[in-house]
C-alpha cells in the first residue's frame, strides 16, 4: 500500500520479525509445554524432548474436553443461526419498510449497545432460572439471540441493495416475506457469512454468562471447562492444562486464519462506516 | 385541550401516511421487528430496570426483596474500602489497557499494510489473538507469569533483576493482568485498523510518494485524520470492554492478591453469586453502568470536534 525502497523494506522485515516473535511467544510456549510431560515440567523443562501426545490423550480422556467441545459447538451455532435470522428481519424492516416509529425504534435498538452486560446479568440469571433453563443450551444462548450490533451491521449491508430491485419484486407480486427470503437474503450472503464468523468467535469465547448458568458437564462450554481444568490440574499437570487450552483455541484459530481477510474487509465496512 | 392534542396527532399521522404510500407497512414492520423487540425487552430492558429496582432494596440470600432501603445500598457500597479500591483498580486497569491496545493495534496495522511478500504471514500472526478465547489466553499467560518457569522472570533474571511475583504481588498484579489483556485485545483492534487502512484510496498514497512525502508525515497528517472514525469506534469499544473485563481476572487472580485486582465487575459477580447479596450487587452494577454511560457521552462530545467523516 505504502511503497518503500529496498533498505526500508529490510528494516521493516526485521522489526516485524522481532514483533512477531514477542507477540507469538505466549502461544508458542503454550504449545511447547503441551507436549512436555507433567513431571518434566516440574523439573523445569519447557521444551519437549520428543513429540509426545500424552497430555492431549489425557485431556481427551479425563477432562471431558470432547463433550464440552460439542456443547460449545451447539450453543454457538444456536446463537449464530438465531441471531442472523432475528437481526436480518429487523434490519429488513429498518431499511425497506416505511412505518411510523422507525427512527425512535432504531435509536432504542442502538441504546441496547450502551447497556453493559453487568447491568443485566443478575436479573437475567433470575429470569433464566424462573424459566427452568439453567443447565440447558437454551439458557446459555437465549440472552444473546438478539443483537443490536448484528442488526446495525446488516442494515449497512441492506442499504447497498438498490431500491429498484425491491420495488420490482414487489410489483411482481412478492410480499415482504418473500422479498426478504428470496431476494435480500441471497444477495447479502457474503455479509451474512462474515457476520456469522464474527459472532461465532464471540459466542464460542463467551465466559461469564455460561459460567453462571451451567453447573454440570452435560451443557458446560469449553471455556468454563478450561476454568475447571485449570483449577483442578494446574498444580500437577501443567501439560494437560496447556494441551486443553490449545485444543480449545484451535477451532477458532483455524476459523480466524481462514477468514481473516474477509473479517478485516467486512468489519471495517460494517462496523465503522 | 386534550381534544386539540388528539386532533394534532391525527393530523400528523395523516401527514406521515400521505408522504409515502408504504407508510402503512407498520403491521409488517412490527412482525419483522417482533423477535428483536421481545428479546431486547426480556433480556436488556427488563433486567436493567429490575437491577435498578433491586438496588433500592435490602435482599435476602435467596435474592428476595426484604425491605425498601432507598439509596442505602449505594452508600454502603461507596463507603466500603473494598469498593473504593475496586474503583481505583478498575480505573488503573482501563488506563493501562486502552491506550496501549489502540496504539499497538494501529502501529501493527500500519506496519503490515504494505503489499509486499510475506505480509500475509505477519497479518495472520498479529490477528491471531482474536481467535483465542479469554480462558485459553489466560492459561497461556498464567505460564508466562509463572514465578519460576515463566518467561517474564527469565527475562528479569537475564538482566540481573530479582524475579517478581507477577500475579501474587499486590503491587504488580493489576498491571500483569492489564498486560495480558492488551495482548488478548490487540488482535481484534488490529483487524479493524488493517481493514480501515486498506480501504483508503491507493491514489492518495501514490500521490504522496510522488511528492516525496515522509511516511511519518503521511501518517500524522493523512492516515490518522482519515481514520478518525475508526479511532473513535475502537477507543469506545476498548473502554467498554476494559470496564467489563472478567474472564482474565477470574482465571488469573480471582480478584486477589489482597483485592488488588478486585475490579468493579468482579465485585458485582462476587456480591451477587458468591456473597448472595443481590441488593448491593445491583447498586454496584448501576454505579458501573452510570460510569460507562458518562464516559461514553463525554467521549462522544469530545470526539465530535476531532472526528471527521469522509
């Protein structure tokens, strides 16, 4: 983007390599230790003598990691799917429909972004409890199913769809539901995917709420599982704790690496402008 | 008087309807908005009002309202030294994390914005922390901070310094957690900045290159002003996130040592779910909410003069 000469480029590479090494160190050391047997770690060795998957096997066998991965996948998918539907419906109304309290309603939607989680989680916990949804996937997902950010993001996307297209579909006898389902949603596929990835990362990484509403391993998400593994094993089995952390980080890291370009383009468009 | 009001209302609604024939989309619109409205009412507005309401009562451990207390919960909270310390640690934490996260996120994005070989690799590295959860990151950092094996103390020893109990010494704990938090948050900020820098017209840079403008000058006079909306967005998000930091504190220090990292959010969590005092926890939540709203408003006012949109 900004052109440099050869000398500058060399300096840039040196700086970047230095920064990258520092930046990646916590992850790198975590991966190294995940291959070091617990006893060796206590003896002070931070690098594996051989490629030893013992800690990973233990993480999978003892620590309930696979079950928690499934739980996280289910709750995150639930949140993302519902959020895409709920938010796109709202965004459609804000962009393509004309109605009385449009501006104030949109303002109220934006206001929900101002309300911090801690102003609501005590009462939300009681609500979920009253609904008998503690220890259920729905209990974890429910408060996150509507999102002002997603609505706002999709509103920006929908605004770029030419109005003529909507009007033409209407003239051809499509009702709004069909315009939404058969015209607007298919056209916006790319933005929907970007948003889905972003929200999936967020849902997968949720911490405080699942901590409050999941008390057993049947629904507990990986993040809460990690907390548990850390408090149970940290004194003796550091390698297992690290292996679990690596396993938990891997799916989202892969998703991020595959979609990094899409995110950087999509988020800058949708969030800031 | 009332009749007149009703008449006026009728007139104004008639005006809206004549302005565009689709003004009668209201029914459809409400259907489309219904899921969001129900969910927001149930999980944002109702709990917020309920929290404010609960904060005015003394509560039993079963979080039943016992007796009206007015602002007593607020007074008790604000007088307690734990709360005052928590307030201080929260401010320290926010001040330690936000500026450095934004500055590093921007600089890394600036350094990797050029289209040269290998840049894709560096971009993956610098964005990677966005893909690692708070829980996993905290475990990686718990090792980094380990007093014996951790790399930070190895560096200290290398430079002939005494090892530090990063997470166990009340003097350092909040900074240690803040440091880890900066690392955790840079990934997202970096991606936002990178996208924003790349959306700047290439012609602008070409013109600058032809005229031999220095890079630092270009950054100060061109890139930063153009990116001012991005800065505004990123700073706002970072401040709110910092005030709400929870996972890393829960994983790394649990509010300790000696309450050094017992920030407001952590106290709210402890008071409501461990001490089972939801009246007091609600009062603390309302205080935190007010702080966040005030800061956001002040920041919006302040940046109105500085932010310029293209």
